[in-house]
């Protein structure tokens, strides 16, 4: 099973399929962090800002829960979690020179350069956010990735 302390469970470097030679390293989220990601998703839904929800909801009402698009959304392990909250909490390192943690701007002293604020996670494209969030969730909630309902139930019992 491994340690019950989430921060101790860190992946090996995971190659990025869309950027050859680059990798990310992620860790398992704590109980509080996974709750925060679910809460951020819920807040996004209630404020109307979740990216895919309106189209899926509309389709579910029109065609019912047996519609293939709705079933695909329900089967997506990321459904119910805010992707950026997952990435912010679980991304440990990557092969890029940018910092994985935001850098606050600092005014320069006379004769010294100012430090420009940067947040590389905010600059990630949609594909990268999905991939990294999925890898974090795979480490945190592996039962969500099992193909059958029986397999998921067995994994949850073993967790």
C-alpha cells in the first residue's frame, strides 16, 4: 500500500507525450488537497466558469445520461476536480527552466534589475494541464483509472 503520508509518495519522472525529452514529477495529494480540488470544481460549476460543463449539461438534458458524450464525461477521472488545483498542489518538478512555484515581482534596488512576476502553471496550455492533472490523480486516486466497476471497487477496498 505504501505510506499514508501523501507528500512522501512521489512519482518517477513522467515523460511528456507532447514534448519529447521533457518530463514532470508529481506527488500524491493529501486529503485536504483533494477536497480543495473538488471544492474548486464545485465552485466553478456554481459560478458558471467550468470549461466543459455547460455543453455536457445541455447534452445530458437533451439526450439523457446514456448519451455517449455524457458517458465519456462521467468516465473521465478528472470530472469533479479542478485541474489547476490538482496541478498547483501535486506538481513537484519538471524539466523546464521555469519554476513550478509562482515568483512574486520584486522592485529592483538602485542599479539592480527588478524581478518580473511569473507563474508558469498559468502559462500552460490545455493539453499540458490535462496531462499533469491526470498523472497527479492517477497517483492519488488510482481506482478512478480502472476499467471496470468491479475492479474499481476491489482497488478501493485494497487502498
